[in-house]
C-alpha cells in the first residue's frame, strides 16, 4: 500500500463526501485537497486533532486528573501564548477537579448540562496573580453539572471568560480575594448563592439561583429568575425582567447512539431562566458530517472551499493565520470554535465576512489582529445590507477581538455590523493595554464596534481602549443590555486625543441621525496613566430625542487617574481625583 492512489484513499477519511462533479470542476485543486471526517457513530471517534481531549466515564479518574493538571500547568500563566485546548467530557459522572487556565475550554458533551456531572470542581483561580483576577481572560466552562467539594466553587475571572449553560449544585464565588473585572453567567443555574465579591461589573442573562449577594459599580440581570432586590445606584443593580430576543450558543454533543452532533438552539423571545432546566431545549441537531473539522495547518482556501460546498465549520483549538477572509455566504451556517480557536488575518485582510443572510451562528472565536493594518477584522453583512432577519437573526456568541498583547497588531475597526436584527451574545473587543506590541503608535485601532444595521441587540458588550469612539451606533432600534468600557490608558497628551474641539472621544456614540435606541446598565472607566491630565468630556454621547433612552450609567476615574467630565452629554459627573464615581439613572 505505497502507491499515490492508496495514500489518497487513506487521506480520504477526512475528505468531504458527496460533492458533486460540477463543484469539483469549479473548485479544482482546492476542492480535491479538502478534508473532513468520515461518518461517525458509536463505533468511530472523529479526529478532532491534537488539541482536543475527549474523556469518557470508562477512563480512570487518575488518568483524567493527570491530563487536566498537565493542561492547567501549561496554561495557568500563559496569557499570550499559542497553545489552545478543549477538554470535553462525554455524558456520565467523573470524580475530578478541573482548574481552568488560559485558552482552555472545559465542557460537557450532553444535550443537557445534567447529562455530565463533575464531582469535584470546575473552577478559575487567581493564584498566579496573587489573587488579582483582573487578567483572568480567555477561558470557558460550559454544559456541565458540578457537585462542588465543600459545597462551593469559584469562577474568579474578568473579560472573555464565560460561565455558560452550567448547573452548579452549590454556591459560586466570582472573585479570589483581590480585584476582579468580569464577566458573564448565561443560561446557568446555581442551586445555592452567587457571591460577586470584588467584581466591578457583571451580566447575568437567563439565569436561575437560590440567591445573589454583592455589588460594586454595575451589576445587570436580564431574564434572571430571583434577581436581587434594590435599584441603581444603591445598590447598582439593573433588572430587566425578560430577555426580549436571544439565541443560546451552539454546542457540540454526543447523542444516545454515540454520534457527535452540533446543537443549534432556536431563538427565544421574552424569556426568563435557562433554556434547559424545565425540559429539552428547542433547536436543531446538525450531524458532524455536515461540518468541515478545521485543524491546525488548514488554510483559508480549504475553509472557504468547505463553506462554498455548504459545510459548516468546527474550528478545533489552534492559531490559524489567514491569507484571505473566511466568507460565510449561506444562511444558517454555523462556525463553532473550540478552545478559544484563534484567527489571525495576515497582510491586512479581514478575518471573516458574513453575507446579508438569515441565521448565521458564529461562536467561540478569538480574532487577533495581524501586524499589517486591517480596515476591519470582521464584517457582518456588506455595506448595502437591507434585508430583515427578524424571524431568524444572525448571532455572535463568545466572539472576542484583540489588537496587540500577543504582539504588534493593527486594525482600524474590529467589528462592523451592517446586517439588521443581529444578536450579540457576549463579545469582548479589546485594544490591548498590556502585553507585547502595546503603545499609542504601535497597536493602533480607531474603533471597536460600528453598528450600521437596524434592530441590532447586544448582551454583554465589552469594548476597551480604542483610540477614538469605542462604539459607534448608526442603525435604528438598537438595544444594549450591559456595556463595559475602559477608555484608552495611553493618550500621550490632550492634543493627541481630541474629537475636533471636544476633549477625547465618547466611549459609546449614538449617531445624531438616530431616532430610536435604548440601553441598560452601562459603565465607562478612565485610567489615563500615561498623562493623568488627559480629560474626556463625556462617556456617552447621544442625540437629544425622546426615543433614545439610556438607563443606569456609571463613570469611574480609576484611582483618580484622569477625568471624565460628564456621564452622558452634559449631564452627570465629573469622575476625577476628587470624586471617582458618578452615576446617572435615566437620560433624558
């Protein structure tokens, strides 16, 4: 078995099956080289590549614990490293403890979190940083039930560290004794009490718990059953009883016959509580054979050929350099990353573009700017997008952007949303303030998010450190539920950071032409440590019109390092060395 034909046959286990001759003729060599897994079932495990570990209950607890400890030992302090891991548990019961480090996803493979039980812990600690959890980024716990040792577990994190679709059978602590700046609970049930501790801000969406205690500056509860009593700003609680429109994140699971599938949840409207605790969730199961399993070494050409062929993408953990944007053109396409799969556009291209079509789901991806400036890292809908997607919106889940930190990165705008009805479900859009390649003239980035589409809804929108507006909203009917922002730390002086005659740039700018917009629970902070005399005139800049409404806003001068004169337009404030925190309840 040494001839070329035989070798091609062996490689064919990963080839896309069922392509037509017509497509093969069009795609040519790219199509011929494209590979995906063969059919799977109980008798065949798919090849997820080198960075996915699948555990099953027949394995010894000692062996599983050894692998978990090995990955954590590698990843505990590996904030800007290249390693990526997904640690996946088949349905069953396990007596282990999973300490979750950087770029690590720990997830169950059941259709319900209660299908997979960890008798121990699934936790995030800040021991590596002396209890300071403000840099516990880029990690993920999903789709598990946990019986915690001693009745409590800890998830001490900040941005880009979702605790999603979990069932914790005890109490949950969200800090580790030091500072913390999170974070997200979504589609999660905690039987006991959630203790927020030092968390500066937090979004809880579609959650259930015994009770909640703690607050700092901005705690937001949307569709949360048993949300705590009290009103902003004392305590700083913002409650929205029902989640108006949402879709939960797609996830990989194993069915009763042992076949791997991806579950794509349906859109829910006016919902409270989790999607799963009262019965099976509603949605669509997609066979893994309908996916191209992307592994380290695969190229943009191969991924685009798969997308053109009607395949979805399951992007396994790794860092993927792209010499062309990934082009999602078909409705209902799923692009699901595992283990913080990372896309880096080279030579100034975009990482991904999405057509103005229904129902695309993008999830579990980190988009990292390359060394040559990209005008846009991701574009959802082209500039002329005009279709309504109210019945089947495109959604982004745990999609994160980074400019600098792991090295020099440059991007004029990170995310542009041109399509209407898009749902954002937890995004952190970050121009790095620490790490490598960081400086006013190094990791250059004008804006984090620009929204041009109508009726776009964002939950858990984190945008930080961009050099102009952090967020610009041009579309009508936009809604934001929880916003967290830090202005750029590093303007060298006031002259370098002027918006015409206005000092600095608003963190959240609604265009003067907009007539309808509403936002709940927004925080913007300054820490002008390069030159503490720098001032921002206001954090939120909006047109003065009755149907542009903002609720529960806070500005903070961190340690009194710099000044935000006003909270919104000319109202509220200042936040400065004399008075660090300023609040506005409603505007207008």
